[in-house]
């Protein structure tokens, strides 16, 4: 870890190439449509709940990938930013009685403000220093919530009783509606990121401007993910910001493809499904995730997305060669 990417926006270059014909949106839209049909084909609520967790995690992973992957800013405070969005949404609904639909945008704004406060000041710092400072700021947020004795955040017990977005529906109906909403939002964020990367902003030379825009957008997406999380789970606790969830989210980003557009989504779905398949076997889950991370780092450094892209490139080259002959 001593060779961590430098976070100086004037020097750091995102580890991605502008998307063009090689990264058509057609396969992405096709996969989204297939996933959207799953709750209609399988009536099993458990399968839908696992997919919902995976899609929610994909939003979180995408928000982090914007800074740590595309801009090279070693921000270890992302879960705190997501949590701030979640707590803002939850507090507005529980304490003020505001509708969850109206509180959700407030959570998005809270996430953007938290990113501006926590991450923007460190965009000119080098890797390890940015990582330590953002991690320390995240710990301050977690400890402040743990020490809260006013009952506003729920302290150690966490915030509970948060109303959901689809509480008027049955359990199955609410579950499916939550899945479809998260899926649409995750796909929209992915397409927006793709557009940003291909735009003059993403391909330009003003690295500081890129880092500022990416950080603010990352915070907004994080706030959205936090708001969806707290309304889906009807609460949130300070443990959300612990080291274990942080490590799990990092595995999702790296396994899927650090610095790629689709990678965080792929990684989140793969890691979530793998974790659920191993059930309560905590040791085996840890070993499996560790083995998967090691395999990706040693064999597929570009992640699963990079591996899939290589396969698609070889298929295209083979088809072109066949047509010439």
C-alpha cells in the first residue's frame, strides 16, 4: 500500500479510457431489463431481497468509485458520507414527520455537503495522507453519533422507525417496488458517470476541476444511496460505518473494476450474491471473498469488467477476421 495512487488532481490520471464504441450502452440496458424482469419471473421474496441489497450496494460502490477509482483520491470516509445522507433522511421522517419522498432529496443534498466538507479539502494531498485524513473525519462522525445523548440519532442503538417509500403496499409489493426504484437509479447513475467520463470535463486536462466535480457528484450519489438504505431497512446504526462494511465495499469496487464505469455495479452484485450463497458461514464467506480479491488482483487487475471487455474485444476481432476471409 506504500505505492498508493497520488491524489494530486494536477498529476493523478484516472485509470480509465473514454467510453466509445467499445463500451456501448446497449448491453448495459439489456442487463437492466433482464434484472427488472426477475421479480416478475421468480415470486421468491428472498431472491428479490438479495438483488435489492446488491443494487443498493452498487449505488454505494459507484459513489466511492467516482473519487477513489476515477480521480485517484484515496477517500476512506465514503461510508460516513453515505451514513450522513441516511441519517438526514431518517431524522427528517422520524423527528419532523416529513414524507420519506420529500426527505430523500434532503439526504442527497446532505451527502453532497458532507463530501464537500470531508473530501474537497484533501484533493491535493497524496494517497496515504488523504486516506488517513478522510478516515479520521469519518471516525469523528461515527464517534459523535455514538456519543449522542439527545436521542436525535439514536446513539449506539441507532435510528429506527424510519418509514419506507412504499409502506402502503404489501411486503412483496414494497420489496419489488424498492428493487425497481434502486435499479433504475443505479442504471441512471451509471449512464451519468459514463457521460461525464466521455465529456470534455472527463477528457480535459484540468484535473482539479475534474476532482471537484467528481467529489460533489460522488457525495450526491452517496446521499441518495444512504437515503434509500435507511428507508429500505427502516433504520441505520453507527456500525454501518465500521471497518467491516468499509472493507466489503472496497472489495466490491476492486473486484468489479476500480476506475471503470460498470465495474462497481458488477462487483456489488457478485459480492452480494456470493455472500448470501455462503449464508451464515462467516469464516467461509471471509475466505471466499479474500480468495476472490486475491484472484482479481493477481490475474484480472482490471476486475471482472476488464475481463468481460477483453472477451468482447476478442469476439469482435474474431468476427472481423472471419468476415475478411
